[in-house]
C-alpha cells in the first residue's frame, strides 16, 4: 500500500457492504477484456497504460449510477462528437435487461440506475505456481521451473530439457539448461543455467553460463558468455568473451 489509509465512497460500501481488503496479492499482468474495450481505446487516445490508466478507470466507472434516460444503444449515439464509455458498449444490452428482469422477478426494488454495464473482477490463484515474466530474471525462473515439472521423453541429461530435433556434439555438457527446437550445438560445449530458444546454432568449444540466447542466433566457436543476453538472429564472433552484456542488433527496438 502506498498510503496508510484508503478512502471508499459511500456508494461502493452500499453496493458491497461485505468485503475483504488484502495487500498480499501480486498482479499477474494477465487481463481479459470484452471486445468493445478495443473500440474505446481507439477513441480515448490519452490512455497509455493498461495497469495505470485503463484498469483504474474501469474499476471506478463500474460503481457509477447510470441515468437510463440519457443512455442509448442506438447507432446514432456513436456519431456524437463527445462520447462516454457506455456509448461503446454493444453486447451488454441483453445482459442489462436480463439483470433488470431478475431484479423484478425477485421483488428487488433496487433503483434501475444502479445496474452497472461495466463489471470488473479478479481471479485469485490460491494454489499452483505463477511466475510474472516481465524481466529476464522472471523469464529464466519460469523456464527452470518447467525443467523441474515436465516429464517428457525430450528430457536429456540430468536437469535439462531439450526440444524437438535439437542435436549436440560429443563431450557437450548441459546442466539445468532449456534448449528449444531445431538447435545445433557443437562438440565440447558447456551450457550451465542457460535458456536457448529455437533454431540457435552454437559451434564447438563454447561455454555459456547463466545466459539467454534468443531464436536464430549464431554463436561461433570458442566463445565465452556469462550472464549475457543474446538477441534474435545475432551473431557472436569466434573466441570472444562477454560478461554481463546484452548483445542485440542495433535495429532491434526494445520496449
């Protein structure tokens, strides 16, 4: 929590009188949206971040009362110069009236204006393993977790996972390493705690430690890489030594 206290509107407390407040949850960065959100994002160009702009806005709007006399699902509303988020909602029309009928059938006299067309929710994972892969360390952790969990005929050597149609030469040692599909690894190579993506070529006599090699990269002979990231289609010249380096083509635009 960024603050010692949190303010809740009375309308929220009226809608959700019973709730639990938790501060031990981590955002997995997995979001599911209805299709109309894409139309809204094309119109609302000021939204730059899903986490910091879009989600907080949707959460706030779901508790607002809707004045049905001013709301319309007609296509003519889409032509207005100034649009509200509810103008983009198309598929929820049926859901709204189904909820309204449900209230009437249960003799619930709740004000119709409190029916929300915007609903947000979260799924809490109580068991299992979840790794947020938003940095290199997280990516490595996720791959190494798979090595420990997967039981497959592709498992070669102790603690390593070798993908389909990948081959390696004589006296090559793999230790806690994940190798993708269609890779070629030469003789007398040592790969420790590495992640090798698809279609990578590693020539004879290379030593890689705690490194990630992206797809279609080519590492020439007798190269030493330690704590390095090799970008896609990057070529490492023979006999070079790199530590704590990111080897990426200049034209690659990283976000």
